[in-house]
C-alpha cells in the first residue's frame, strides 16, 4: 500500500510554518498554483505507522543475516554514522572557505593517505561517487595516458569473463572496444588466451580480483607482466577489497589504477542504489591525470586541488567534494580499525566464507570451485538439484526467506548454472553461520521431498512470489491519483 | 537439451539455418535460452545493415541478464522477426521456431566454418561446470 492510499481529504500533519510567515504577493498571476498540489493527506501518526510497517516488512542487515554475494552486506558500526552526522560536519556549506574548515579537510586528506597505504598506490582521488563512476575515472585516465603519448592505436580493453559486468560497460563508455577472455576450470584467467589477445592495440586489462567467482587470481603477477610488456596498463577492480585489506596491495602487484567501493568495504549502509563512493588510486605514471576534487596539503594547510594545480587532469567529477557522508563514515571506520584491524577484517571475512563453504560442502552442497579456497565469497551450484527435482536456484532462494535469511545472490555470475553466490562477511558470528547452514540443509531436504512446496515459496511473507517476468515486460512505475 | 541435427551453430550459442533461397536464418539455441531464463525483450538489427562475422548485432534480455547476439557470418540483414517484440517468450517456448533475423551471406561458403550439431554438443559440454 502506498502512502497516497491512506489519504483522507483534509487530514494533515502539524504545519511547521511560522504564523508570521509572509505570503509572497508579488508573484505573477500566471505562475500561481490554482489548486493545491496532489499530495498524500494523512496525519503524522498515519505516516509514522505506514513507514514503520514498511520497514518491518523489509529484510535488512539490522534484522537478518544478509549473505548477498558481491555486495558485502556487513554490519556498519553505528558510530561511523553518528560521527559523520556531527552538526559541525553536516551543516558545513560546500562553498565555505578552506580556512574555515581545516578539520573537515584534514579528515578527507587523512582518508586519501590511508587509502594510498591500503592499496599501495602513489596517489588517490575521492571524487568519483560510485563504483562505476570510479571505473569510468580509471579507464578515462588510461585513455588520457595513451593519448598524451600519441599512442592512439590502443583501442581495446581486455576483460576476463569473471569480471564484474560493469567492467566491459566502462570500457565501452570510454570509447574502447572490449575483448573478453575466458577463465579456466579453476577460475583463473586463461593465460594463453591473454597472450594471444595482447598487442599494440591493447590499451589495458581490467581485472576483478578476487573475481566474481570468489577466488583470488593465482597468476596475477604473470598477468601484469603480459599486459605491461604489450604496452597496456592494468586496472584493478577493487570492489571486492574486503578480502584483501591489510594482506596484499594492488600497488605492490604492479597495477596502474584501482577503484574502491567505500560504501561496501568502509561502512556505509548501501543497496537499492544508495549513496556510494568510488575513489581511484593510481601509479606514478597516471598521477597527473587524477580527477578533481582532491585535497592538497601545503605546509600544514589543507585545500581542494583546482584545475590550475593539475592541468592534465581528466577533469572534475563531482560538483563539490565528492560524496561527503560516505567519505566521512569511511574515515571514522578506517581510524577505528587501524592497520591491524583492517587485516582482521580480511582474515575474518575469508575465514567466515571458507567455514560456510566447508560446512555446506559437508552437508551435501556442490561448490562450483571445490578445489579452490574461497576469498570473501563462494559459489554453490544447484544444477544437479534442478535436474533431478526441478527446484531452481530462484526457488531455493525464495524458500530461504521463509526461514528468515536474506537470499544469497542468484544467477550471478552467469558462468555457473543455477548458482548461489554467498558472502557472509566478517561481522557474522559462528552461531549465525551455523543457523544458515541448518536452513540450507532444511531447504535441500524439502526440495527433494516436497519440490512443489519449495517452488511456491515464500509462504510466510507479506508478499508472495513476484511475477518478475510480467514486471519486466509490463513496466509500470507510476501511481495515478484519483 | 535440444540440438537439432540439421542446423549449424556458433560458439556464442546462435543457431543458423540455410534457406532454399540462399539466405540464412539466425536464432539462439535451446541451451542459450535456458541459461538466460524468461525473455523480456528482444532487439533485432535493422534491415539492410551490413554485418561483419562475429559482430554484436542484436540483444536478448531476460529477467536475469541482457545478452548480445553475434552475427554468425558476414552479410546483409534481409529480414527480422517482428513477432518477437510482442512475444519475447516464444524464444523460451520454441527457440528453433522463434527465429530472430535473416542474413544474405556475403560469401556462400561461410556457413561451412560453423559447428555442426555434434561439435556444438561437445562445445556445450565443455562449458558446463
């Protein structure tokens, strides 16, 4: 039910307008509204109950285990949000002079420095406001580098098929053609295919690591060398940074550019297209091309870099300082964890994923890459179950909702049929993981004994199975009043 | 899995049929539609477009993913199945009847390079996990 459907004509919340507010009498008549706007008419209590009920119907990290692979749905400490919402930060005007906001700029500068340290890159800009925005910045810098050298024959970006789907999209958006190369049966990049693909036409390679298959690329240094020897640059999709924090650094591996998804790894509630931040880190040779704004330090004073500071920059990517709320939360989170804490994040994220994978394997589930150690996530394939019972990964996922668990990611990556991509994250206890395994086992039994029941799931939620095919074919996003 | 013996196939899971008039009809295989799931949208190439072999020339979108369809051979697009626009689900129901587009081959012999049913079956098996 929509808030509009609660309308009772004339019902309203308290008016917040001051009684001495002045009506504007000098507006031209043709600009004046003839009728009041069509808004919901409901009391404050109606509104509170409506939205509280909606929130209760939702699955969230605050209420349920949320092992949505590739999304890193970990707990975001409340303190990160509380400190980022301090009135001194919240009320700061984005155009206020730098000398009135040195503390604020110090936070951002420190975050830049910490991200350099975490990734091993030479310089960082926090201008991009989402992961895909960061990817765009990264590939635009690769292009700017080749263009600056007059190396215009490099028109192609190589993308392994285990990459995030945004990687080929980014390359296309930057005017490159995409060459896809396969992964082998262990989930590693096929080195022979890579060698056969590189040449004077290669602008670069975009590598998602750990990949969407949940495994760390074993030949990462060899891959680097092949691309660099061909004159290409190498891009590290750092969206899955959680698994490598404090353990290995893309800069040390020789990568030229990386983007990070701070909203995933560094404590911003995300999902549903919520706020993001996709900082980019670069090697020395790409430093001149970094997007602005970023924060500079001059003899203990901090200020935003301007066009004049970096004439070869690919340009301004956000109107003000970037997505400030996300950056401030990330600063608090990084300061709280410190270097040792970051390392523990990676260790526990990996431990939880491997524990869960081992327990599920022991309970009769098929892992897509049973010989590989999981990084932060792993894949279960329900192909055999589908073939024998007709119960699909989607049915299985829907039934998990009945047991109070948010479903894992389904049907991604496309390389593995009937797959569940499971990412427990470091913030879940062993008891929670065990309870999830128990629910998985229960649904597996049900799928074998009562497949029709599982195909009809969920049975206990306010909304039953949605008709996603019809929703896609007959898209209807508007509500018409009256 | 259904792989008719009288068709030719590509590694990217298109099927190809040589018609009596020398044109070839293209669609996506049973295996491809099974991987993609319920179809919600089909975009065919415009008539008269000159295709290079292996070029992205059409799009099929399912509830799971949008996927490119590649030109199996070089040639000119001479027909497109307009019925798919209103009924993309027909690709799920009968992928070998629900053809997508027809191409007038640039060279008659190009079809010989494509896989036969046996080779395509082996290809699908090799991709299976």
